[in-house]
């Protein structure tokens, strides 16, 4: 018998996938024999498809019992409570990034989180049943409110009894001082900054309001982090201007001593949405850029140098290993509220980083509570939490349930709502959907080469 599967044409092959994320490439003739149950039971292909659970010889009960542990493992994140807690300690920022997702023209004031709100936010976060938590500091520019970052870390350590907590910071680092460096080093706080490419491109995408050359400043700061052995990484955002420089962007990351890059498409929120005609691009333009980046990275690996692309690594962990990295945007349901929460400077709580970004555009639709009025339990029981979960289950969405990329993908109800005023997209293939499909097309095309497959395994091992 044939088990449940989805399929799509990929170049001259037919790609089939199942709910476990297992896949196989078939010729048109093999696919015809497969769906018409005419494959030779003694053939290698039949045995391979049976091993991957596309076929089974026993009863349906046997098949269900065989599949269940693998499906349970692939959805293991459903057994975890909220692990990522984002503290938006300030909405002030000294950058003027041309694609800022966290600000829009509707944001006219600069506010800071107070100690009282910070304390209540920590108390709320520690109510999560999850034993391992990540407290992440964001803004605006979070270093503009460093005293509150320091307070949150010290207060958390003073009251935490049984949880393992990692602290991280997302910052442009322009306000970094020696005092901050010592504090981050002492408390093992990891840092993520933005590096969009070589000097011209980084300065073009991410100008500072009070410094003539953002790139040169960041280069000095990264050197300081290295000297002090502080764990740091960088994220890249692709604008229309970036499309010209795939090789230069990757080489810049290598120059900075990094062994990975996360190729990130624009998120149509905040300034990015308002300026889309200037900085945005078509799906085909981004996918062509992404393909060039991956091919460049694979050539680097073929020279014996380890370097990986983060988005591909997340997809590949599901494709090759069956269990994905718990990346909130690429899971079903998504991580809104049940995987992450964002505590805004004013004490309001949002489903996720995107939810609070939507608030900064003037819409509080994804507010799930307030640190003074709610508990973790009331947040979990809120209609917003349940709605975000329900409508991000891909298996229940008409436009996703029959897609070959269902086991690897995810949807963002916040972005759907921002673009179409509905958490379920009206268009069958909206912009974000096409971006993810295009990226997966590239990955599955490259996977057909054995040498590429060996490199990809190293990325996730």
C-alpha cells in the first residue's frame, strides 16, 4: 500500500515527500509505476521507498504504529513551553537602517523600560514550565538602556532556582563601552549584530545617525569582542542593493572570522513595508541571489573550509535528519506565544518579535497580556495565543497541506495579517510562501549532487 505523500516537479524529476520529512527523487516513469502500484517488490527502489515509509506491506495499524514515533520526534517542540523571552528594553535607536522592521513613521517617541517593568517581566518569564530559557535583549538599540539589561541579568540570577538561562543581545554595538564588555564577558552573554556585507553595502543599508562610517566602527568593535573572547555572531538582511554582491557579502563574513551566514530576505514590516518600492525585490530576484550565495559557499567547502548558510542548515536538519532546529518561523504551529514571547518596554506582552513590530506600526492585534495584569497561564489560555497556534498549523491550511515542502516549512500569522489583514493568507502563494518554496527548490536541486549532500550533512552534524 502507498502511505500519505505530496509531490512536485523539480527539473526533470518528481520530488516526493511524506509527513516525516523523508524524500525521494523519481523519474516520470518511476512515479507512474509508484502511484499505480506497479513497482517490482524486489527492486531496490521499492525497498528504498518502503524503508522511507512511502510504501508498506502490512496492515494500516502496523503502518500507523511504525510512523508514530518518528512523527512524534519531528514534532518534539510541541512538548516544550515558551523558551525564548525577548525583552524590548528601549524603542530608541541611533541607526537609520533603510529596512528597519522594528520602527515605522508612526513611532515618534523614545521610551525606556523601567526597573519595575523589568522585574515583573522576569517574574512572568520564569513562570514558563520550560527548564531551559533564553533571555534576549532587543530594541530599538538595547544598549541605550544598558542599566536595565544589567538589572535584568542580576535580578534573574538572584531569584532563579532551577532553570538554566542563557542571555543574548541583539545590537548594532555602536554604544558599546568597556564596562559593557566586562559585564558581557563575566555573565557569558552572547551577542548578535548585523553585518550586511562589505563597506559600501553595509554603510548603504545600515547608516548611523551620528557616525559617518558604520562599517569601520563595527569592524573595530568586532575586534574588541574577539580580544575579550565574547561569543558573537552576525545576521545579514538582503535589500535590492545587496543582490549585486553575493560573493562579496560571503567573503566579508569570512574576513570577520565567521564560519556561517544567515541569508535573510526582507520582512515586510515597519520601514521595510513603507519603502518596498525602493528596497524590495521580486521572488525570482531573491532566489537567484540565494542560489548564487549557496553555490559560492559550497565552493568554499569543497576547498576544505567549513562555512555554512543558516537558513539552509535549518531546512536541512529536517530534510536529512528528520528533526529540525527549533527555529520559530519554520515549524508547525509557529512559535508565537508557545515558543517565544516579547515583553515591550511598557509592560505589554506580544506573541513574538513580529507581534511587537506590528504594534510599532500602530496595531496591537497580537498583544497577549501585560506583566502587571496577567500570568503565564492566562497568556497561554488567551484567544490570541490559541488563534495564532491554530492558524499556523500547516497541516490544516488548504494552501499548505498538499505542498511537497510541508514537512520543512512554516507560516507567520503576523506577517500574513500585516500584508492581507488576515492571519490566513488569501492568496494561495503569497510572497513569503514563494520565497520559502524557492529556497527549498534550490536546496533540493543541490541535494541531487553527492558531494553537495556530504557537505550539507557536515553542516548539521
